[in-house]
C-alpha cells in the first residue's frame, strides 16, 4: 500500500474520532443539565397556559377559513 494513502486514511479516521469526542464534550453539560427534559417542557407549557394574557390571546384567535368569501 502507498504510504500517503495510509497517512490520508489515518487523518480521516483521527479527524472523525476527534470530532465525535469534541461533540461529546460539548453536549455533555447539556445532557447532564436536562436529564428530565420531558418534565421541563411539560412545566413550561403548563406555565405558559396558566398565563392569563396568553389564554385571552388564544380565545381571541378564532380560526375562520374563507372568511373573506362570506356574505356580509
């Protein structure tokens, strides 16, 4: 085998491995902080829905397709 081919293959493999290691180090704090991600999302949704102004906005939005085609 050609030595330059082996060097190129080694560089590609090492680059891939180092990229995975770097991504692991970068994502580890996020994973450790958000272990209970579903619970956090559920709590945020409940907080948003308990907000009175948001409920008023949702109540004001009535979906009326083809409203412009109705007779006045």
